[in-house]
């Protein structure tokens, strides 16, 4: 989702992928890793608002088997669940605003239960609540409490990054580092958006390696040479390496996302074709669960 500012972009630092990353033989021998192709529905938000059932049918026909909800497109959670089931889609993850997580957590839990979601993701924090390191420490304390409550309900809380979490304070600390150090790894996981990591001039592959014990979900969002979001495999990010590293880190839910496109359904079809053409040890499983 697109809520962050445009950060400094360094193509050199982005593409400097560290060498010597050994792939275990067990992974190479595994022809179908246990992940199913996912789509963040924010990508097709306009089509979804106009026609929920028709859009979900097209998403399923393309080959996606999982979706992540940014919000409910003008329908009740039960109706959305029925539409997802009708087209063979599952929603393991949903976004819930920071305000709703703090203010009406019971309603968030009820919605997750109805949709069948296991992961509840905080997509961002309003600018006015994240100006200083102390602000971020307050956010981290709130996330810890929400995460404990989520775990008690057999749910998993995750936080979704943009690029502003990588902007350093005067002492060199970053909000992203505070999220790692000031939250409990048992209660607060991360949904790594690789596009926004790259927009901050950093290497998403290295972040996947470093965050193997914290990253539960990944947004597969590619970066165009002009800084825009483009179809997966069409930009400058090493997407094959990103998928491989994510799977080795234990991530099992990877969601294609493209913030803007003149034809979102055509774009997500292009992205899906890229996933289909990955090496056999990385290719998602499109069969029924």
C-alpha cells in the first residue's frame, strides 16, 4: 500500500546483493515449496469496489489462491468470506488500521475470525504519531500490547513497512531498528514490503536474511527505473532472489502488490506469469489446499 514518502534511492546499494548465500540441498530438492500465489487486494481496489464477485473471480482465474485484504470493499465480512470461498480463495492475512487495533480490537478479532485470517497487519502509523524516537517507542509499546492480545486469540500481529521507517534520527537509530528492538519477537512480526525497502536505498534481500526470525509476510512489489511500482519481474529488483530468500527465511505468504497501474487486473496477470516461470524449487503451488 502506498502511504510513505519517496525516500532516497540508490540503484548501486540496492543491487549490491551479498554473494555466497548457500542454498540448502533440501530446498533445492523441493519441487513445490509450501506457498500459494497471493495478491494484496489493494492492487485491484477500484475493480473490487465496483464488482466484488466479478473481480475475485478474475483474480482466481488468473491463478491466485490467496489474498490479503486492505479493507472490506463495502461488504460485510461474512459476505466477503462467502465470495472468497466461492472462487477458491483464502485470506490468511488482513490489514487493520492502527486506530482500530487500539480502539476496537474486539471488532478486528471478530472480522479476522469471520474471514479466516490468521495474520492481522498494522499497515502504517499516522505521521503525527511518529515524529520522534520517543513517538516510535510509544508505538512499539502499543504494538506489544496489541500483539499479546492477538496471540491470546490465536492471531499474529505484524507491522507493514514503508520507506519512512528507515529514515534515521539524529543519533543514527531508525524506526525500523526500534521496531526490531523495542517489540517482543513473539508478539510483533513484520510484513516486509521489498519495494519500500529499496525506495529507502537499502537491499531487500539482506533485510530478508537479517529478519528471518521476525518476517512472517512479504509484499512482492517491484520497482521501476522511474521509481514507480511495476509488475513483478518488470523492474530492477532481484525478484527471484527475493522469493528464494523469503522462503528460506520461513515466509509462506507472499503477496503480489502494485500500488498503481492503468489496468490493475492485466498487471496482476503479468506478475502471476512471472511467478509461474520461476525455477521449480521456487514456483508457488496453485492446486487446491
